[in-house]
C-alpha cells in the first residue's frame, strides 16, 4: 500500500512537471505561487530548488524570449536555422579549445547536441555552463577544421 506521503510527493512531481512544460515560470517564487494554486502550500525556496535539481530543470529562453525553467525532456534540438541562430551567439577557438557562446540557458542544449556528435565531429568532449561551452577538440592540429565543422553543424 502506498503511503499518503508518497502519493503527495508523486502528485507534487506531476504538478511540477506540468508547470515546467508551460514554459512561463522564470523564478522559484513564481513556481511556488503556481503550486499553491494547485493546492501545494508551504513550498519554500529550498523545496523548489530541490525539485528543480532533482528533475534536472534548466533555465533558457522560451518562444517569447523570456528566461524560464524547462525540463530536459523539453530541450529538443532546434530544427530550423532560425532557432539555432536564436540560441548560438558565436563559435571561436584560441588554438587549444573551442568556445561556443549562447544565450542564457542555451549552453546545456547545444552541448548535449555536440556531445552526441562526439568524435565523428572531432569533439573529444564538452563542458557547459549557462551560456558558454568549452569544447576539447580530439586533435588540436585540426582545430580550424573542427571549428568549421561545428559551425556547419549549427548552420552558422
């Protein structure tokens, strides 16, 4: 038999995911208020933060250019050239590593896509922050070619 606490926790996670899918909540306070409207009261910033972390939510721009929390499942690789241009700002290298600058929250999305290409694109590995990706090329001697491959891959 499932305990009342487990049922409450499951319902909370379902409600939380539904809110994040709306892609309109940019702060933990907004999420707490929305959860309260759904009957989940006393949601502290710490609880919201733990839920965001547990679900792997990240902040990025929605279609209205608002910075909002989004679930990783909602982070689909952009399908059009215009969408990529709205996320990636620049791709440059310094002779040792390649740096991709993105809009706020865009780095995890693009990094995931680049990691999936891996060695076939000349990428040894990536490290993403919020708006910057560090790329280790598999061959420094080919860094210009790898940088151009990444630009081509991103339709830049």
